[in-house]
């Protein structure tokens, strides 16, 4: 089975410089969803027909390292869906009697692998299988026309349909499975003598009937699966549908969502047992939550793992981090890429971490920047501590042993190491190493000036 994905259209109604199929749904471009689905059902080749924004589309897939698996075909002028499939015909295997060509649309992103597998079950070299839907909202779709014996005889596009045909509620999803040995012949016979002067792929149905082929139909029960996206309203509607589907699955697995309408997953979320997620939470990329994890309101988590029993308090932002068990983050913490927190770590309000490995039981409870650091166990980073990791040209590392105490408002100028049990007096600027068990005081000595007068207003 080979797949041809149609994605050359401009998507005029998106009013965007970005090709329509690169607009995202659930955090992933629509076309990427369709390509992933095609590979997941075992396509031997995936051909993608592109036109508008072709380079932008290819660059996107090349960056993902997924571009090399796709056979890209350029349709310079968009002369219709039949003409689009024709661009792929020279790469399609026309000899193998078992080859079926499945046509998908790059702008129908939520089509399920299971539906396609079902559609392909009935396909052979003497039949065409159509994925259809029955809907009162038939506007814009091609109508499925049946004869007196209820056999499909043609698909008529809305613009070419008679008033009577327009009443038909059984419509073409745009997805069909065609015998590989016959496709080329039918495509050659297409003409564009229709209302839109386009070469319609849908016209091969009548040709197949002429050639004595059977037309199978599979009717989709969930309209959203066959919903194409033409504008930002449809994009938002399908996004909402996808989010509700994801969130229902989470709840079925036992995750507590305070309000499923206010949790968004733009990627993949794996949850352990007894996870609770409050409102306005956004997950991006790949996120894993262990057992008994609590996520507070207004939290954003991207590409991170949160260990068992950890709590992420409201308004925190976590990206590219590995957080161990029983840790408490936030409220209002910013955890940036390269952060690894071992168990029972506490990161409090207005603390930012970046490339920092923080040992078990260590704390930074308020107002600190911890960048390029390795911190041992049971350390205390006082309020206002800044790890100066950047000298304007290069980044440097600070290494703290176990039980190190950094007094409030200290500046640690890296590269630096502070050994076990060392102690930094509050308000210090530390720019040389501190040996184990030492107290480091790095600040001007206090003077009290007797009889000093405050300035007065002139
Ligand atoms: C098409 C079907 C219609 C079906 C509907 C479902 C035809 C003639 N009509 O109509 O029966 O009900 O989809 O949504 O097939 N494309 C190209 N090159 C082209 C033309 C289109 O790549 O020259 C791509 C588009 O980018 C899009 C897809 O094919 O991804 C469908 O094209 P579109 O113009 O949206 O088809 P409809 O007129 O909606
Ligand atoms: Ca069209």
C-alpha cells in the first residue's frame, strides 16, 4: 500500500504566509499528523504533493529529520485533485497486483489509523473504496450519487451538482483507496470540463464503474475525523475537539482534571496514578508525570519529566527538565532546559534555573538565578543569590558540595567551587574557591558614621 497526500493548495482562507498544512493542531503541523498516520498503517511509500510554500514544507520536515522518508512531488499549478495525484504516478508501483494507493488530504489532520485500516480491508484490484460521511452540513463536499440498486455510480462536486443532487447528505471525505494497477489509466482519462475547470480525482469513480469495478464505501461515525481545515475557525474547532478527546482519555485512565476544557496537550502526556491537574495548564512536547503528581493552576510544562509525589505550584514554567520525586516547585518558578533536580528539592517563587543539577534535599526558596551549576545534597541557596555564569563571552560552571549554605543576596562568580559544609556570608561576592567547612565573607566591612546628617531638600 502506498499513500499519496495532497498538500499543494494555498489555503487562501487562512490568510497566512505559512502554508496551510504547516499550521498546527495539538502542537503538530496538520501535514505531520497525516504523514505519521500514513507510516503508522504500514505505507511502503508516502508521496506528498506540494505546491504553495513547497520549500517551507520540505525545510520543516528536513529539520525534523523526517523529510528523507517522504517522496516529495511538486505540483506547480494547482489544476485539481486528479492532477495532483498525477504528479505522483511515475513513482507509484503499477505492476504489483496487491498495491493499493490510498489518497489522503494534508488538511484533514484527525483521520485515524484504525479508520484507514478498515477502509483498506475491502480494497482489491477490482474495487475503489471511498470514505464517506453522512451529514446535514454537506456544504462544500462532493455528493455520493447512487443508482436504483443503491450502488455508487459517481461523485458530483457541489458546484456541478443539480438541485436534487445538492440535497444528498452522503458526501465524499476526500479519502479513497484505489487499485495501483488501474490508477494511471483512470487519471489519463480525466478531463476538466466542469464548473471549476479542474481535473477532479473524484471523476475516477464514474470511470471505475464504467470498467466494471465495485465502489465500496465506509461511513465515518465521527465527522471530526474527516473534517478538513480551510480557515482559522475550523482550525480552532478541531483543536478544541482534539483537546477534549485527549482529556477524556486521560480521565478514563484515572487522571483528575479540575476542568477538562482548561487543560491543553500540545504533544504527548503520560501520567502515573493519582495525578491531579488544576485549570489553565498547558503541556508541550513530551511530558511524563509520575504517580501522585500535583500540577497547580496556570502551569506550563514542556519536554520534561516530573517524579512521583512532586508538586508544581501555580504559575510555574518548566522546560526541558528532569524533576525527581517529592520535589516542590513554585509558585512562579522558572525551570529551564538542562535542569535536573534529584529528590525532595525545593525551588520557590521567582527562582530561575538553567543547566543546573541540584542534589537531594537542597533548597532555593526565593528569588535566585541558578545557571550552569552542580549543587550537592542538602544545600541552602539564600534569597537573592545569583550564579554569575556568563562573563560576556563564555559560560562557566559553579560546583557546590553537600551542605553548602549560601547567605542571601550573594553573587557567585563562576568558575567556582564551594566544598562540603562551606558557608557564604550574606551579601558576599565570591570569586575564588571556598574549601570545605570554611566561612567565606566577601563584602566590604560595615562602618557606622556617627553624626551623619541626611541631605535636606533645596
Ligand atoms: C475535495 C473533493 C470533494 C470532497 C472534499 C472533502 C475533489 C474534486 N473534490 O473537494 O469531493 O468532498 O475534497 O474535503 O477531489 N489539492 C492539491 N492540488 C490541487 C487541488 C487540491 O494538492 O490541484 C489538495 C488541497 O491542498 C487539499 C486537497 O487537495 O489538501 C483537497 O482540495 P480542495 O480544493 O480543498 O478540495 P475540495 O474542493 O474541498
Ligand atoms: Ca477545490
